[in-house]
C-alpha cells in the first residue's frame, strides 16, 4: 500500500497568524487515485494536542462535568454555557500527567485511577489537534479543592455532578453539545458494567 508520504509533495508553508496558536497555509501536490498530481492548498490551525477525562463514581454512576463560557461557540450563535468533561492542552507534558492536573484544576478532584480509552482527531479538516480520552474514577474523599480552573488563564468553571443516565438525557435534550463530552459519556454508557466490575476487582479483598 502506498504511503501518504509518497502521495504528498510539500510545496510551501506560510504562517498566516501566530498569536495564541499558529494558523498556516500549506500548499502541496497530491497524487490522486487516478494517478494524476493536483496542486492544493489548505489552512491548518495548530494549537497542540490535548486530553480530556470523564470522572465517574462507579458506586453511584454519577459523573463530574464542568460548565463554562466558550467564545467560539458564542460567536456561532450558542447563547449559553457549555457543559464539558474536564480537559486541556498538553503543553509538552505527557497526556497521563497533564490530564490528572487538569482534572484537579477544573473539578477539584485528585484522581488516582485513570485509564486512556482512545485517541481522536476532533476537526481534522482544519485543526491539527489530537485528543487523548480518559475515564477516571472518583469519590468524595478525592475532593481536595473547589475546582473552577485557573483564574490567570481566564477560566471560570462551575463544577456539576449528575447521574450518567441524566447526562445522556441532557445530550438528547440538546443541553450537552460538546463533542468530546458526548463521546466520553457514550463510551461510559456502553461500558458501565465493565467500569463497575473493574472497580469491584481493584478494591476487593
């Protein structure tokens, strides 16, 4: 099978913006399936990679989410606060390390049992970011702070705790519309019994 490196010839890369993140215009030749080369150009928005985590209490099946303001959603007509799973950019840290810190900063819970469940590109047509998705186990004893995020980064998050089934109904009602959060909630719903059995095995004896 032909590698994509053999089908793409980079011609030029131009930086269009370099403020918080980097917007580039990439010009390249692409070898089409019919054997012809075609000159194309695309814009790529590079904000680094990120991680996100759904905290779930396997005893009660409650989940911890956050509610926060998102300017891009606001300018696209969403007049509300987005309900999301905790997460953030890696900033050169490993996903495992970064997601533990993000969970504590945003939710106030210091989680110990975490598990990466998958990776995904969220908007590959324009954004380079790849997200690492985690499930984390929590209970009341792990609460070490109030959460809310970092004020100097402009974060002002509300921490909410709801049953998993209610969170799924919130998706159906259009109250949860963040893609990464929907993916994690649906994963948890599909694997709820497995998550419960893992907890019972880890804490038995």
